[in-house]
C-alpha cells in the first residue's frame, strides 16, 4: 500500500528538469531575457498579455516504450519483457515537468538599459527513482538473497505550483559590458516534498523468509480545498483567490554579457536562486508498520510462510482470501498529521555561453548549463545557430546533450507581423514527434508578444 501510494504520487507529478529552449538563443525574442537577464534587446518597449509565452518542458531519462516489449516481425508489441525494461534502467532515473505560463510582460527602455516587469504562473516537478522495484518485478526476490543484498526502492519527489512576480533591469555599463538582474516575489499554491520514501525487502538465504522494512515521510502544503479532520484527508471543493497569495518566497536571477570584439562575446547567468516558505494548510504523511498480528517483527513485516491449510484456503476460498488480504492491509498504515512550516529551495541553475557573430544576422553559440536538485547536479551542453532574415524571420537551430539524452535537436521560428507583433513557436527536440513513446525530453514554447522598435534606421537588425 505504501509503495503503491508513492508510485502513484510519482506518476502524478512526473509527467522540471533541464529547460534548454531555442528561445534562449533567439536575439529578436524578448523572452530570451529569462535565460540571460543581461541581454540587450533591440526594442524600445515590449508588452504581452495572457498569450505572451507558454513553455512546457518534459524529461524522461530512461523509461522507453521499446524497452518494455518484444516485437514481432511487423514491429508490433508481442510480449511484455520486464527483464529488458529492468536492465535498460540506470541506478538513478529521472522524470520531470516544468510549465511556465507568462500572464503579463512589460518592458520599457530607459537611458542605459531596459526595465521589465512580468507575472508568471509556474509548475515544477522533479522525480528521481532507482531501478530496484523494476528488478524485483522482473527477477523476483531470488535475485536479492542475503542481509547485504536487499531489493531496495527509493523515490524522491519535489513538486510545486506557484506564482511569480518579477521586476528586472538590464544595464548597459559601457559598449562592451552589460549586466542584468531580476528580483522575484513568489507565492506558493501547493507543494509535495519527500523527506524519505524508501523500502527494503530482505530474503533469508536459508528459510527464504521475507522481511520488509519501509519508511515514508512526506511534507505537503495544500490549498484550502484539501482538508484534514481526525486524521482523514478530505475536500470541501473550495478554492479562492486567497489560495494564490500564501506561502511567500523570494528569488533572484542575475547575469552578465561581455562583448570581446565585434564577433565574439561571452555570457554567464544564474537563475532561480531562492526559496519558498510553506506554512499554509501543511499536512505531513508518514508510514509505519502496525503491530496487528503474527507477521509483525520489531518494526518490520516478516512473512515466513503459511501452513498447507492456510495456503489452500487462500487459493480456494474467496471469503477467506478477502479476509486474509484485509488483514495484511492492517499492517501498512499511512498517518496524516498537521505539519510544521518548512522551507524549500528553488531549483537553481546556471549557464555559461560563448557567441560568435559571423555578421549582424548570423550567430553561432556554445553553452554549458547545469541544474541543481536536492544535492544532485544535471548538466546540459548545447550548440546553437541563430539567423535573422528578411527583417522579419528569426530562426534558431539547437543541439543539446544531457545525461542519457543525446538526441535533442531543436528548432525555433519567430515571425514579425504588422511591424509590432512577434509570433513564435519552438521545440528543443523535434525528433521526439516522430517517436513520442521513446522520447527522452521535449520542450515546446510558443507565444505572441508586441514590440516597439527604435526609430533609428541604422539599427543593426534593420
């Protein structure tokens, strides 16, 4: 029951991870400021409302459709192959989701730079899990015999839904150096954060008795629609505006760009450095094995067999089978309690980029990016080309390598309509559309933004 609940939770949130979008490299797209706050945009003002920018980023490092089945001669799935799936997984595997919806964006050029304000709604989820439960299903407990060789299940989940109000400034220090920063006021709507979600199944090498030890501790902060009364989770169906302005937090982004000469420039930026304080409607979920009968053993569950009569009844008597299963459920209990306030850190990330401008309209870039997650680190390396054509069309092509994900070919296209309207659509992995069941990652970003360009006809982009 405990393991099933944990896996269901992971499925719910697993659908943030490394977000490397072609937009980050498109010089005419105002939203490139999200990647590097020091970027000097070629506009006097920028504005979007409701439909400005929607970004969805999915990541799946190792789970593949092709590794779940054996296929017949026609390429149709014929047999489920759990051994093939288990052997394809790494010791640590990741699933992720990052949704960023820009509700409002406003930018205005001042004397030495640009002042920006934006309102975003963001959803993030990161899940990492081990290969233990898959190997247990595939090979059985006989592959995990002995006190030093348990079948282990380990799951870490961090998921948040929050609002972001950001005020930023990009400053041209001189002709070569520009700096940028963004301060972000955050309000959390909901959070799920695992402290521990582990289980170990030991098999005695002589009697083959099974002993299960498990520990689950999860901290959550829920909207008021989720209620806790007498240790039972329920709902009242209510969700108000007040739910959107609780659980305050703060974050900062900052960056720098240095133009070495007319062709070469370097960029460095740090994003999402900050925290959120969760204190509204906190619920802690803990598990324990209850002492309710013969299978309880010093905090664990010990199954050392059944006599022949019991075994016969389990297989032949439906009423006894139901009673037996109900009695087993009594050992595994989830406990819900009011929780104390807690703090979570944003998933900070950084980038370092080098640019080479072949001319005013063609740029080549190389970038190293990294994401920090619960003490872990996820790197990404990207090569990119950005071209601007016919004074209307902004095109970008990227190739990104990440751990266990080496087929990320991205394309971004932005068109200028009626002089002031930019419409864009990008994806960092267009190949995944050809084989979606085996994709390792996918970012789709689209929107409409209105811009006002300077009257200077000598602008290099004219």
